[in-house]
C-alpha cells in the first residue's frame, strides 16, 4: 500500500502501480489516494476561507477602532487587529485567488462594520442602506461560488 502522507501531486498515473499489478491499471489504492488528495485540498480551501472570515472580523474591529479609539490601549488593540486581519488575508491569498480573497474580505468587512455601527453604536439603519448591503452580500457570495480554487500552494 502506498503512503499518501509523503506523496507528491502528480497527474501521470500510468507509471504508478504497486507490486503484482499490471502497469497502466489504476488500483484501488491509487484511486483512494487521489480521492484523499482532493478531500485534503478541499479541507485546505475551506480553512483558507475561514481565514478570510476571521480576517474580515478583525477588519471590522480595526475599522471601529480607528473611529472610536481614545487611549493607548484601544489604539494598541486597533494596531493588533490590523496585523491579524492582514496576516490572515495574505495567508489565504497564497492558495485562493487574491482578487476574490480581497473582494470577499472587503465586502464582509463593510457589511460587518455597518452592522456593528447600527447594533453597538446606534447608527440609524435606512432601507436603502440595507438594500445596498444585501446587494453587496450577494456579490460577495457570488464571487466565492464562481471562483475556481486551484490550490497551487502547499502552505
């Protein structure tokens, strides 16, 4: 049986076979290995999208911090939130398409910031503002759905 934890990604399966099998036949082990590779890639992509979501959360924190920071500690928290949000966005951009990562990051950050301003700081919510936020959310979700995830990086 092949050890899939130390494998290299390859598309040429005709040269891969185990002892006792005819060359060119894809064995169950190889099929399962490619299936596992796909699942691992899918899990890695989902982890990267979680990084984007967490980065957007920290973006909301630092944007609010820029407006409402009043002392050294709140400014320090704002700077830390900036660092975390950009670090996570950059890490996700190593595997996911950068343009889509940035669009989703900014879109979710915008929605989160407007929501936070309404809920926590008493900003009035206008119907037009709500409709435009919904349009923005549809665009962000649409971008994520149509983005081809290639998984080029092994980070």
